[in-house]
């Protein structure tokens, strides 16, 4: 059984089918890429998985649990974390605090614990800070710890978003165009980072606009166009699929 | 009075009240539609309308013999002048207090608007004192002549109620023409839909927003004048409650929706009149504000508004 | 220095009643303490969590009337003052929950209006249900606290110390909250609610917690208010009071405790001490110089003009307030200072 199974997933906005009949398996330990032209419905798939939208049809099963219509915070607690296509950091909180917030799903301190600074709360806070610093180390962000998130260079903000997502110890990480807006060198570095995330034991579902970028690191590639899956399989096969070429380059190419 | 007559009596009172609320509500709804700001000071512009009317009237030598067409002429001039002055105040408020904050976090302009409201109230308090100010009995029969009551099927209709209804409906018709039949109206609707796109189409955004404030404030000015006639008094704090009730009307109708504001205004007026008849005068604001909360909780888009999904 | 300064201030404040023997001054200081507590409560909601609540005085009223009902001749119930602090906080907090539960999902400005409507309804209901509440006259003869056999009575000095003690405890609690799981959650919600939800924060619960905790602070302020005055009436809890609290918060700087205290102290002293005193001076001067205008002047009625001017000018020219948190300053000036490096406040 796969870690994440999407079965005949559909989402309609009014009369428009943003995602239509999508079936997709993510095996534990793999890097799966979701690619396709702009407006193909890739981000909608993420929004369905993380509970921003409820599916119109089909099912989302993660580790034997159906996620359909589950609230975002519950999805995160269930073991899925994500980043956003347009960076959504907590701009006016420190870099360290951003990562600490990311740990929220694994924290247990009640409001009373927090208010009274019980031993439990202080111990947990120390642990969370320690883990957050580790993540900052891993992503090369240590020197930015006390800066505001918004003051980081763009590429670093992308990294911080991934660090923040990893703070919740997810089994599955959804990355929504982590390379968007970065230069080719940064993109390559990011892809290496994605591989090292996988080596930490985190399965990755990756959205990317640029097909060539993901070919090297993906175990499987799914191609969406107008909400429909038009091809899937190992990168080499998908790359030469005529329907994929048509979707990317237009008819007659 | 028989039960049914009493009901219709209150219905007419409610419609008259509603006419005034509708006129104020239009200003809230138009401004919200175009800049997404709850113009908290708008209710006080309405009070300002009756204060301006009073000051203009004080300049005109009126006597109890002034009557007939002279009164109509004077009334029309006063309405137009009061509306104009209120409109200018509305534009000034937008220019001085809101424009700078157009891209600030949402809290900021709302807090400023509350501040402007307090300032206006206090200026009016300094201007005409802390007690109720009498408003001339300014009716077609002549100055100081008690107003006529037409009796239709056992229900008495006060002349002043009739004036309020007629004037407010005329003002609303004029607004409809302006919004749906003129170039300015088209610009306003375009700016409300998508400010950036409107700008790309060559629409002067600042100008259009200023005009929206002008028109909204002018309508409040008209409401201020007729409220003076209707109640026979005015008071520097009137605008706070009236404004909040008119805002309720705008929300009830669907904020941003011009027809909705009119509908909501009349409904709130009728609710208020019926509450004071069948429950008690002192519960009217509780009832109206409960409606406000219930509408916002259960149908934030109002009766005629459309649900707009938030973008992710 | 950073650790010494607060200690110096606290010690200095403890000596104030020994240096200033004027009872009306001490009373004004104590009332200012009440405003500090109210501003603390509103700061959780507006400053930390970014939710605008406009009818905040309603929770103040609920706290005050809860104590008035349970410790006065009104119903012949005379519960002890000290546990009632907690009870009234809980009742106000509960009302916060009841109002917040259906409304907190509304957009910011709608929420502001809902709370404003609530703020209108509460005093009106208190006024109308005269069988229970005493109507517009309110409830008199409310019990005053006793401690180890010492009755507080109408002597303002013990109230001054009580406010000081409760403010210090509150400061400790608020500082803990700010630097904890829930505090970070609140700020994350203020910054980006959707992203906050994706951190596993139950945004509804966190917002409700902010709302009812803020209301609870107002509840505590209500008990102290009712006990010190020994009487409550609906007129003390209207929109004007809500505006005063908001003005304190805006003036000092939202989201930052030193700022909140500064704002509340300035507004409080202005309201309870400076304007009444100045009115006296001007009137006395007017009487001696036989200037009728001055003799009958009442500066108190202009305080809302002052608050209005504060709200407008601060939002336009210094939106972060007098003593801002580093965070809020940059946020509110985001347009002007984009990209400027700065340190986050910890």
C-alpha cells in the first residue's frame, strides 16, 4: 500500500473542473513530481490534500486514513507538511520563531502551561528551540536566526519555508514550486536539498513547472493538463510521451 | 385605534424611517464597494447634514407667512446646498484621513475612521452645544403650521413622513441614473470590481474614489435635512446610532450592493417601527443590532449580495 | 539596564501613595490601573492576534455586573470579593467564547462591527432589564473587599496597591504567553492565518482563546471597578469606554507590553486626573477674573475630541504608537521600508 493514494480525485469550481479524475500513488521513500503547464490544477491538488478545499469527488488516503475534508491543521498533525507557491512565511516573526511555529502540531503545552510557565512547557519549548536550530543548521540559515523572515533573501525564504514545514516531522512533504523565482544555480541547489530531505526519510511530492528540473531526481512523474492526468511513469518515458510534448509545446509542435 | 390600523400606521412610520436609513446606507455600501472600508464617520456626516441645513436656514429670512412655492424653492435650495457641503466634507475626510492608508493593514483605516467620527461629533458639540437643537417646522402648509395628516382608510399619514419618503425615493432614483447611466457610474462600478484593471483602462482611480465619497456624503446630507423635518430636532450624537443602523441596513441588503442598501434601509426602518410598537421603544437598538450580528454570522453576503470565495 | 529599569519603576510605583497624599490623585492612579488591565486584554485580541474588537467595554460591563449581582443587596447575595475576581473573569471569558465562536471566522472588519453591535447591545440590555439590573441607575451598595480584617472601603490607597499587584501578575502571565506555543500561534495567525493553519495550529481554538482571555482581563477590571466605586450603571460601559481603551492601545503601540502600559497610563491620567484638574483650574481662574466663559468651561467633554485626534494622527503618522514592538513598526510601515534590514524582537 502506498503512503498516499489519490483515487479518482475531482474538484469543480462552478462548472470548471480544476482537477478531474486524478489517480496517483506516492510510495513511501520516493520523490514524485507533479508537472504541467500553468493552470493545470497542480496547486489545486495540494490544496485538496491539505484540506483547503474539500474534494468534489474521489478520495485522498494517507497511511490508511481518509483525509477528505479534513481541516489543514489536522492534516499537518496526520503527517503531511507543505510549502506554498507564493511564499507564505510569518513575515514579522523571527526566522527561528517561524520554524518553532512549524513544530506546533507536535507540541502538547496547553494554554495554562504556557501562561504559568510550567516545567512541562519550558522543557518542551527548549526542545522545540533546539530542534528548530538543528533545522536552521541543516538549511544553512543559522546566521539568520533572529532576523525577520521577510528580511531574508528570496532564495533563503524558500529554504526557510521548507525548514518550517519539516519542523512538524512530516512523513510526506508537499513542495509547491520550491524553485519558482530562483536562478538556475539556486534551483539545482534546491533539488539537491530535496534529495537530502528524502534521505532524512521524508517522502516528497513535488510540483514543478519546469519539466527538465525534476527529471533527474524523480522516481515517477505525473503530468497534468487542464485538470486531467495525461501521462505518468518514470521520467524517461514521460519525457517522450507525445501528449506531454503537445501539452507543453502546443499542437503542431 | 384598531389593531390593523396601528399596524399600517407603523408600517408608514417604518418606511419613512427606512427612507432615511436607506440614504445613509447607500454611502456605506458605495464606499465599502469601492475601497472596502467601513466609513465609520459616515453617520456623523448625516448629522452634519442637518446642522448645515440649520445654518443655511438661519441665513434665510423666514416668517410664518412664507408659504407655498417659496417654501418649496427654499427647501430645494437648502437640500442641494446641504448635500453639496456634506459631499465636500466627505471628500475632505477621504483625502486627509483615508487615502494615505489605502494599502495599509485593514485595521488602520478603520481605526482612523473611528477617530474622524469622534472629531466630527465633538466639533458639532462645540458648534451647537450638547442639547437637542430644534429644527424649523418646515412644511408645505407654511412655517410653524402643524403638518397635515391625510387619512387613508383609517390610517393617518403625516405629511412629513410623505415628504421623507418622496425625497428619499427621488434621491435614490437619481443615484441609480448616475451609477448605471453615466460615465462616472461606469468608472465607479469598474473600480469597485477591479481597481488595477480599471486603472489600466485609463480610469482615474483617485478621482473616482473621491466622487464616490462625495456622492455618499451628499446622500447622507439629504438624509440629514429630511431627518430634521421629520423629527423636528437634531442632536450632535444622532449620527452614531443612525449610522450603525444604516450600516446594518447595508449589511442586510448585501454590502456593496446599491439596490440591497435601499431594500435593507426600508426593512430596518420597518423593523424598528414594529419593535417600538409591539415590543417597546427601548428595545429597538437591541433588536436591530441583533439582526446585524445574526446576518453577519449566518449570511454575511446579505440578502442580495453574492458570496465571494477568498482567494488562496 | 533592561532588567533594572522595570524593578526601579515597580519600587517607585509602590512608594507613590506615600509621597502623594492627595486621595483624589491616588484614586485617579488606581483608575488608570484599571485602564491598563483593559488595555492588556484588548492587546491580546488586537495586538497579538490581529483581530479588531470594537465593543470591548461589553466584557468590562459583564465582569462588573457579575460581581454586582453576587455581592450586593440587589439579590441579597454577598459572596467574598477575592474568589469573585476569578469568577467574573470566567464569566466574561465565557461570554467571549459565546460571542467569538460563531463570529471569529468573519473577516476583520466584519468582526469589528459584530463586536461593536455586541458592545451596543450589552449596556442597552442592562439598562432595559431594570427588574434585575436596576435599570439606568444601576446597582449600588456593592460590597467592598476586606483583607485580613481590613476593610478597603472608599479609601483609594488599598485599591491602588491591588491594581498594582494584579498588573504585575498579569505582566508575568502575558510575557509567558507571548513567548510560548500559544503566543507564537497568535502571531502566526496575525501574520498569515492560512499558513498558520498549515503549521497544525487550530486557528479557531487559538482565536477563541485570545478572545476569551482578552475578555477575562476585562472581567477582572470590571470586578475591581465595581468594588472600588461600590456602584455600577450601564452608562459606564458604552462605546466611549471601548474607544478609550482602543485609544490607549493605539497611542502606546499594539502588540508590545511596555507600549500598551505607556498608552494606558497617558490616556488614563489624561482622563482621570489632568482634564478634571485642568477644568478646576480654569474655572477657578474664570471666577477670580470674572470671565464667564472660563468659569463655566468643562474640559472633560473634549476628551473624545482628544481621543479622536489621537486615533487619526497616530494611525496616519506613527501607526506603531509611541513605544512600538519592533515587529509592529515594520509591519505598519511595510510600504515605506521594504527590504530594510532590522532585528526581530524576541
